[in-house]
C-alpha cells in the first residue's frame, strides 16, 4: 500500500484519477438504472437488453474513432463535443416517452458520443509518472475504477427504488457533466499532446497483444454484463439486494487489484486472473441464487477482475508506439463495449426464457472463454517481468555524418 500512496503523491496523479473516475462514474449507474427503467416501462428484460446493447454498440463504434480524433484535433475539443451530445441524449432517454425502436436509436447516439475519457487518461499516465511506476499505476487505476462499480449499482438501485429510475438516470447525467468538465480543466489534459498517427485506422490491431486484449476484454465485460442482468432478475427491480450484491462483486475486484497489483506479468498472467473469475461465476451458477450465496461467490469472482484489466492495459501499453496508444485503447474499449452489448442482450433473452440462473451460466461461459483464449495465445502475451510497460517512443534513427 505504501507504493500506492507514493504514486498518489506524484504531482497530477491523484487529481487525474479522481476527475476521470467522476466523469466515468455514471457508467456504473446507467446500465442498472436503464435496466430498471425500461423493464418497468415495457415489462421486458429483453427490451432493456436491446436498448443497452444499442448504447454499447454505439460506444464500441465510436471508441477508436474518437480516440484517433484526439490525435488530430486535441483532447479538449473532442471530449467537449462528445460530452454535450452524450449528456443530452441520456437526459432525453430519461424524460421523453418513446417507443422501443426510437429509444434504441437515441441510445445508439448516446453510445456514439461517449466522451473518450478512458483512452485519454491511459495516454496521459505515461507522461506523468516514470517508467517504473507505470505498471503499478495501471493496477491502481484498475482498482480505483471499481469504486464506479461498487458505489454505482448501489446508488442507482437506491435512487431508483426510493425516488424513481428516472431520477437515477438524471443523477448519472449530473456526474457525467460535472466530472467531464473537471477533467477538461486539468492542466495535464492541456499539457499532453497525442502525436498524429501515421498509420491507417485499425492497423494497430495487427499487433497480437492489442488483439488479444481486445478479445479477452470482450469476454470479461460480457461476463460482467450478464452477471448484472442476472442479479437484477434474481431479486427483482423492487429490491435493493441486487445493488448490494453487485457492489460486493465490485468490492472483490477492488481487493484483488490492490492485493495483486504488483504481481509479475508473465505469459500466463491473463489466463490465471481470468481463471479466478471463471471459478467464482461457475460456483455462483450452481447455487440457489440466494443473497449470501451470490455475495460470497461473486466476491471470489471479482478478485480476478481488476488484476485482469491491469494486465490488459499493461501489455497494450508495452506493445505500441505512443502515437498509437489512444487508438489502441479505443479498440480495447470497443471490445469491452461489444462484450457489454452481447452480455446484456444474451442474458436478457435468457432471463425471459429460462430465468436468472441462465444469465449467470451465460456469464460463466463468457469468463471460461476468456480464460481459454489467453492460455492458448500465451505466445502473443508480452512477458513484462523485469521490464516496464512504457509505450514505444515515436522516434526514428537519425543519420549522422562522421567527418
């Protein structure tokens, strides 16, 4: 823990982490708030899954594009424009009554305009700490973001039940606007310039570690999205138990991230961390879905989540040039958001057909694939033991004439 405190004392680190967590906090609330709201309006978890899927697909499409635009236009103009459109779309979805296909269309716009805070901050980190501190910083960030998933579901459930689902969505919009503006005014955001990439869009995916991170991120987030839907269905939208269980799930991730943050990242690191998630979800699926059974098993599953994300961020950073980092993280984010869409949609339809247990089984299946894939592709997994995770410098050899 002392090394984490040292990191937080590094100039700029604490405020960058705090601002980006605030700006991203609503995304820990919105899925559950929209799930409850849309299920109440349309009496269908499948309908809710479709809308959440449309939002996630929009985010997935936008991820690499808006990330790459930051290298052309700068961070502040891109984040400002997307922030305005995204907040407007979310508020419209909450306040305006509309048929499901229109709701899906507005959700798609909200997804397409999601501010690229995460790729921006991953690009800033290598410029505010030294190379030795970068891997621990990725781990600290992955752990700290679990605050989003610990408090977000609890706050969304509490506000949705005690006030209304619409109030929960509007509160998320307030966090988005406030956190986004805070992030925009940080001096580090204005100080760090992303070099314009010379490569075509998508070429960075040819780097095996980036593709591996994108695929495994898809599986991991699909599992988490399926768990979220399954837990809500298990307890019903009138119970606060779902928010507490999901908070415990994320608390496990926070614990795992802090405990395993300094573990060496070897070729088996990603598979090992995903195996923890798979075991926990598998145990959850074979139980009776009571509060305490889900709380204990999802706490175990959560222990592998933040460490897995830390590995994903680390192997991407160590494998690409600095000018390509934002786009690379955009593609990794796209994989995760497509996973969220797939997980929400599949789990929603399985709940309508077979009940909540089916959604947990779906989650365990996604996590199992997320374990097998990095095990089979370990030769594409960089071995970061004894080396740092800094991006490759954007430099070229200089010809010097010797006289």
